[in-house]
């Protein structure tokens, strides 16, 4: 069984929300639409930016946008910077 941490779940939701738009998306906009706490979301987005998944745009219409096309980003690339681990577990059948 694969358990998804809150950090990964919020990160996935944020990336999906950003991917829906043609323009940079602000933290407050993501927070409002997805119902995510701003301080925690800022930490998550910063990690994803450091990992090369997102880039930030400054200014009045600034925010975050994907650095690559959505179809080029894997779940694994989002999982790793958010502290996720993948371990192969033996079958219990």
C-alpha cells in the first residue's frame, strides 16, 4: 500500500492548479481555490522551485508557473523534493 503524506498531497494539488493556467498563479490564489494553508504552501512551492519543477515570476501579476510542460513532469519528480520515499515492499499474499 502507498500512503500519501499531507505535504505530497498539497504539492500535487498545487502543481495541478498551476498547470491549469497560462499565466503565473499566486500563492494566495492557489490557497483560496484549493483550501490550503498559505505558510505550508509557501514551503512546498519553494521546494518544488528548488527541484526545478516550478519557477517564480515577480511583480503585480507574478506567482508560480511550471518550468516544463505538465506531461513532462513525473510524480516521482514531485515526490522526492517533498520528502517522499519509495520502498519496494514484499507481497503479503
